[in-house]
């Protein structure tokens, strides 16, 4: 497995491998005592292929839902691990998307004060973004992503063939997250993903290259700001607004598409504040619109939208913390007051620009 990225971390360095058949890598990777946490969808799709491994090793099937990611619903998983005589020198092997990743990371970081874990990401969102960086996010009751920590896998194995089973909306969700990295990176990378967007939806060799480069963009930042203190905060570009859209649409709009809308809102506000020109807003919007056009936003209540923004865990005090832009590759953190002008702009945005 020579096609890899090396990620430096103060917790432990780790590698990302790109492979053509995850099952072969899994067979080489596992040892007696390992415990597999596997996404229900992946279990159903690959049950026959994984049978020799799952028959041999202890495993838990994870339902990929926000309810499963609840703090209280982690207790039965931990109980099974302990009952099945899981030891500190055993490893957790997670196969699935972001929810399986969050569960595996959180449990691995806390069980016996930390055990090794390995990750096989199966969604485009996980492959191009969340698999590196070490973040885990766990829900507490009705409050989303209020618990978590930083605990990266010891190894990550990416098989692009998992994406063959994804729906188009899930591919576009991943593309939205990649667009966000490429816009933050600079003009050359923005031009690259703009030029390759359409073909990447059809040609997974092109998509694989975009995934690898997305991780390289993220790697540069997380290696100098692992714990979200300075530069890494810019990765929240589009996310505060996107998270509000996810909540208001009851997650009908998936994460990366909501972030596409969120980036457009950030750019629109940047234009209204005279940080960028209307021409640049529209230029970036052409690409973002390609990503969301098959998933219309629907009616958004601006008061409820503002209320969701105020609940963002990144806020301090009464103002909202957001990332705006002075141009491609020039994002910056700022605080916004929810003034009458802000509400007027948002009414115009939702009624005119995305209606």
C-alpha cells in the first residue's frame, strides 16, 4: 500500500492509504482480538464479501442515524465491548461513514483512557474530509454535536469503490465539502475543482485525485493548528450557515449541500459588506449552484434561521461567529450582530436569490 499520505499529530501520527480493494486490506490489517464497528448499510451491501472476516471477529452493526450517535445510545455499544472481554491492547476497526467514525473515535478515546482504532471511510464526505483531523462529535439528547474530542485513527484506508453504491445526492454532498476546501485554498485550486466538477461525477479516477488533494489541503492546516485555535477555524467557512439550514430542513438537505448554500450566504454577506464584488459572488455561485440545483432549499423563515445561528457552539456572547471572505483563498473570522440590516439582507437572499 504505497499510495499514502502521512499526517502528523500531537496525539499520534497516522497514515492514509488509498487501495483498490478494502477487503484485502482489511484481511491483512485485522488481528485476533480486534472488534469491528460496521455501518448497517455497508454490512447489508458487503455481507457476503465480509463473511469470512465477520465470522472470525467480534462485531457490532451500527445504524447510521443521529439517534445512534446520541451519548446515551453509546452505552450499549460500550457494554458489549466490555462484556465481550475487549482489552486495552485490542483495536477498534470502524467501517462506515461519518456517524460510524464519530462513534468509533469517541469510544476509542475514552475506553480504558484510549485504545487504537482504524478507519475505512465509505462515504465521499468521510473520504475527502472527516477521516483526518481527529474530531469526534456526539449528540446529547436533542442537542447536536455538543460532546466530542480530538482522537485520530491510527490508520485510514480509502477505497474509492465504496462510492459506487452512493446516491447522487450523497456524492454531491461530498463535493460540496471539497469545494469548500478548494475555495479556502486559493484561486488555482478553485479553478481546478471548477474545471473538473462535472467529469468527477462520472469518472472516479478524477474524483480520487480531487479527494487526495482535498486531504492534502486539510493536512497542511491541521498539522499546524490541530485543535481549532487559529487557521483551522477558517474551515468553518459555510458551515455555521449550513448547519442552520440542515436543522431547519430537518436534514432533508444533506451536510455538504447545506454547506454549499452556506458558502453562498457567506459570500453574499461578504458582497453586502463590500468585502468582495458582486461579480466574484456570482462567479463562485455558478459552481455552488451546480452542486445544489437538484436539491432546492424551499422556504426558510429568517427569524428561525437567525435563532439557529445563535445556537451555534462556536459563538461567544450575543454575537454570531462566522467566516466571511475577501476573495478566493482569503477567508477570515468575524463577529456579526443580528441587526435589522442583517434580517433585511437575509429576507432578500431567501426570497429572491434561492426561491
